[in-house]
């Protein structure tokens, strides 16, 4: 509740206060910098944690988190909000795709982290214990990476805790993006959060290094809708948005190094077994055909001609 101070590391905000600062903590013996906002509302209410930039080149999500941190006023706010616009600051600075340059690991595969692990794992451990664990509700903003075309969608995790999972699905509906996708894959921020009882969603909009006003608005409008739903900011409950619930999130990966030729666009309806692209060698011989693993909608597809072994190629929501 709002009569408590809001604190992350050395940064602290009393009731009715807003603070921006850069918190530092050791990762592999070096200081790791985490810029963030603490917005402690004048009125009591839940604690919402918003993160962006777990993948450092997903710009629509980072821009939206910056907008929220800069604009949210503790006056009129019921509850407390922590905004971390760029969790993976080394990745943002290096314009990395998928990974944190500290060790080349994908941060969204290592949560809740490991204090005795590699750099990304140590960072995830600190962020999970000191930031995400404070949440009553948690939103992690993402999008397509520099080489991914993407249809907006919201992921919620099926932890097996029915009450938490239902709250996560309600959050996803309130956020207002049309496609809702359930996930059971461990290691993500929302998997770690919901496994300790925190309702959580991961929202996706933007991609290919592009961050249009509309894509940023998918995230910012969603955050405002969610805060109205949670009665944290003034305004009526958000009008119900239409949605399609996709229970399967089916990925295809490359088995070769070579050249990737996508053959469909994001948002296209596809059938099981349909060829969505192929990988060729230098001479044009087909090394692998990317077949749709199910009937559904193409949610993202890699647009890079250069492809490595084990890279994602596309995902279909079914
Ligand atoms: Zn991402």
C-alpha cells in the first residue's frame, strides 16, 4: 500500500513522490547500471512493475516505458509503479539482437536468474529479487527484434496456479491487444513472476528496429487501460476489446547456417504443413523448408537473409 516507501537499491520515494535514478549493483564484479523511475502514488493501491528492454533493440516497448516513466504523476495515482525502461542496458548500447553482450545469453531465458551464474544470470537474479518481486502485477514490454517482423500480441503464462493464471489472462484482456497467446516455456520474466504468484503479461508490438507511433501506442494505451482496470488512475474501466485466444505458440528454428527466404507476411492465416519459407545454401540448394507446425496466424517471422543454426525462423499462434 502507498503509505510504504517505494525502494529499489539506493533509490527511494515516499508517498506522493516520484524519483528517477540509476541504481547500480555488481555483476561479475563490475557495476551494472539500471535506470528506473519510482512513482509512489498519493493514494493506496497495488504495486505495478513495468519493464522494457529485456531485449535491448525492441524499441517500441522501450519508447513506451520511457513515456510512462516520464509522464506518470504520483498525484491521482492509487498505488505504486516501478518503471525500468531498459533492463538490458548493455544490449541496448550495443544494439544487440536477442542477447546480453555480457555473456551472449538471452535474458528472457534465464529468469529468475542465478546469483552465482554468468553475467546475464546475475543481472536477472538481482532484477527479479529487487524489482519484479515487489509487484502485485507485472508487465514486461517486448516486440520483434531488429530482424523480426511481428504482429502485436500479448503472452500470458500458464503456471498451473489457476487463480494467478486467471488474473494474468484478465490483465491480457484489459491491455487490449487483439491476439492473446498462452505460454508454458520456463525462463521468461513472466514465467518466473507467475511461478511465485504474481499475475504477469508480456506484450509484443513493433519490430525490425522500427517504432511507429501506432506501435508505441499499443504499449502505452495498454498500460493506461490496465491501470484503469486496476483502479490505479482515474477513468472508467476500459471498454472490452475483441480478442482471439491462441493456446499454442509454435516456433520453428533453423537447422542450418545459410540464407533465409521468408514466403509469408505476419498476420497471415496459415495451415499445418504450409511452407512459410526456406533456407538455401550459396548455390541455391534448399537446405530446409520451414513448414507451419499448425493451423493459425503468423505472429512473427524473421526478415534477415543471414541465418544461423538454431535461430528462430517464425512463430505461429494456433
Ligand atoms: Zn523480446
